[in-house]
């Protein structure tokens, strides 16, 4: 742990509540004069929740007491208040024996990293012919903008219990996207096809918009939904405002069921459109989620 983190923890830990309120804002807005003449640049792209997580980590960096669990049992992790729920959980298990006559005790340990079920497309482990793009309108997300033949990949995903993959993607022509196909493949960009999705190039809000179609591996494509006839106008009570960040242009997630897979594997999302011209962007992928059940 760097000495600067420990100095910050020792300075601000006695005023923990104040620090947790003020320091995240300072990370986002920048500042100077607190630690000498060095300026801290602003980081407006970091969300307030993420800034809270960073500050909480730094303020506890000098903690030497580590809580332990029994040798056998169960543990249910809880998301801390204010956390965005998209981080990782690191579990370290170690065991030291009692040694024997003339020998020192031996210690062995293993570390497991449990990922969130929600993945950021723009922060994938592997990106080919795809660019990350920070989206800050309505909600902050790091999106992936692929060209035809491009792909993103994630290394060593535990597929135990995973039954379905959900992708949030949109192709709005007014933003220059032409749409295309997403192929979900196992272990490499040409590996086993787990599922396939079609992302149609349609603008939001406007009449005549067609729905995205989805295809499960080995199944038939859903037909493009036709725009329904206008319904009679009926007065309704105003709808409640959705909680949290709300993006009226966000496309609903497209779900595809996948076959049972054991163990850890790499996974790739391959983007294709044979009609795309050189350099044309196909779509904006804003979210990927792995579901433990086949959700409707």
C-alpha cells in the first residue's frame, strides 16, 4: 500500500463522515493546496458512487485487523450502501497447519475473484476493431462502438449456473449507426456459437419504429415486429418517475438462452454486417448481463 494512501487515511479517518461526503466531490471536481502545491486534476467521468468506493478504500488502507470466517460455512456478500453493485468480490482463503517436530508450520492460500453479473462493454478485457465511448447523457456508461468484424471478449468467466445472456445495444441512424448481428461465441471469436442477436437500425420515439429481434442458438429468428395501429387516447394518471438514472433513449435488453456450460471460459461478442462500408459503426453496446435464470 502506498505511503500516500496511509497518510490520507490517518489524516481523514477521525473525520470519516466529512471525508466520505467531501473527498468524492474533490475527486470529480479536482483541487489544490491540500497536499502541497501539486494540483489534483478533475475526473468528471468518474461517477459519484465510484468516487465514494475509491475514498472508502483509501480511508481503510491502514486497517491492520482482518476479519476471518470459520473453516466451513456459508457467506452471503452484501453490496455496501451507495455502491453501484458492478464491482468484484475478492475472497482469500488461507490455512496454516500446526507443523510437526522439527518442521515449521506450512501455509497455503487461494484467491477467488467473483465478478459482477453486469459487465461494462467499453471496459472489456479484449477489444478488436471496436472503440470504447464514454456516454454521459442521462446516465454514465462506457459503451463499445464496433465496426463489422470487430469483437469484445472477457477472460475466464465462471459459467456455473448461467442460463441466459442479456445485451443492451442500440443502432440509431441519427447517430450514424447502421445495425448488425451480435454473435456470442465461446473461448475464441470463431468458437462455439452460444446465441445470436439482430440489432435493427431504428431511431427511438418516432412512429413506425421496428423492434429488435433475438435468436437463440439453434433456434429461428423472431420476425421483425410491425408497428401496431394507433390506440384510442385514454386519459391516465401520470406515471411515476423511475428511480435512479433514467435514459429515455436506452434500448431494452435483448436476451438469449445459452446451453449449460461447466467451468471457466472466455467469451466473445462478435459484431457483423456484410453490407457495412469501411469504417462504419454498427451500434452502441451499453450493457452485458449474465442471468442465472431464463428471464422472460
